[in-house]
C-alpha cells in the first residue's frame, strides 16, 4: 500500500494539481511565475516529485496581498501546486473521520445545504445558540492543530510538509514576518485544516445528540429546552478553551428562535426564511460603489442578477416567496 507521501508525489495527483494550477492562474500577468512553471513543466515535474519523496521540499516565502476588505497570503505557483496535491490526498484520507455536520466540505451540502438543514429543523426546537470563532484562521494554534492532525496522520514526511505550511515567512513590503500562529487565507489546504481543527467540537456535539450545523467556523445549535441549550453552550465553551479560540462577540446569539437570528447570510425565524439585513446592505453598498465608478447599467444589472441567483439558489420554492418579500423593499429604492 502506498504511503501518503507517495500518493502526494504520484503522477496522478501531481498532474491533477498541475491542471488545477493552470486553470486557477490562467489570467495571471505574463511575468507571473506560473508561466515559467508551465514552460518548463516537463523538467520541473520529476524534480518536485523527488523533493517531495525525499522530504527535502521547502516552501518559499509568501507575499502579503492587501485588499480593500481583507488581506491574503500569496503562494508561489510551485508551492500552490504542492499544497493542492497535499489537499487532494489528505481530503481522501481524512474524509471518513470528519463530521458530516461540517457542511463546507465537498460533498457535505455546502452553504445552501446548511441553510436548508437549519430551516427544516426550526419548528422542532425553541432555543438557538449561534456563533463563530473570532479571527478563526489567524487564531489557530499550531501545536494544538498538529496534535489533532497527528491522531490521523502518522507519515513523518507529510507532517514535515504541514509544519512548513504552518510555520511560514510572509513578505510585507520588504519586511519579513515569521508566522507562529494561524493558517493561510487563500490556500487550497486551509479549508480542510479549518474543518479538522474544530473536529473536537463536532465530536462533542455528536455526543450530546443536539441539533448542530457547522460551516467552517460558523455554527448553529438548536435545542427544544433551555436546559439542553445550556448544556450545549457549556460543552462549546469547554472545547473552545481547550483549543484556545474565542467566540466572536458581534456574531453570537443566544435566545429563542422566535426572536429570529442570522446565519450564513440568511435570517431565520418562525415566519420562515429571509435574507439577513447585512446581506442586503452589503449588496446595496456594492451597487452604489459600481454606480459611483460610472459602471455601465448592464454591469450593475448583471451584478444584481448574480447576487439574486445566489440568494435563491438551492432554496425550495416554498421559501422563495419569503425571501423575495424580504429583499424587495430594500432593493427597489436603489434601482
């Protein structure tokens, strides 16, 4: 049987990762390193496979790319390819141990699956606990994470690669930052690692037997009684203390479902499913920004149609009328 590191370096996995890289970076500038990788791929492929198998592959320093709303770390093309190969193999290896209640993983239902699951179980419960982790990616403790990883991955060469992915150097305008905590935003491996880090929470909720849905670091717990809700909150706090992460104070809601709560861009209440106010406000802000930059009306309409398709995508017809009523009033004055 092939070891995990042999699978990562195999022709099949490396070729899939290469095709992924070519597709993801097809729009990059002509001077980007992806074109060098593609030009000399027939020479680079055996070299990178040998480095992976021998345990000598080293990740390069990253560049910090600052955006208007958030920043992310940019990996070199070869590093991105290796990380994708690791992701492909570890996803197959870890999927059997990851919770089916973690909806952001491929094949688990996605965002809309999580929304449908919560909406379909509101009537059976009275209380809700909704929260997420404050600065989730940036607050993940490396030692705790690798302790969790070590329970399911024993291949030393793979563990060495994972440590290289975690303990990285980031270039920020000439300053080099040694990252000692957190995982990389915009990396193909990070969603899987993010799912695994909160596995202790998934396991604890499964033991309690309460209704639980998680999408990355956002989760909802529904309970029929106040006592069961308190028990779930206590268990959640214990796990978060062990993982050394904090609940986001602005995104935590504890109370009756009748009061309504937001989750993944939607608003849930006994009246049905609607769009969260913040989701509509963000859409209106984006439309206003396009208008201020003199974007053609066709572009603004195309943006709104894409947004509307996202809103109603994967939601049953029965709930669409509720959504349409909730969005019509905020949007109409802006058109």
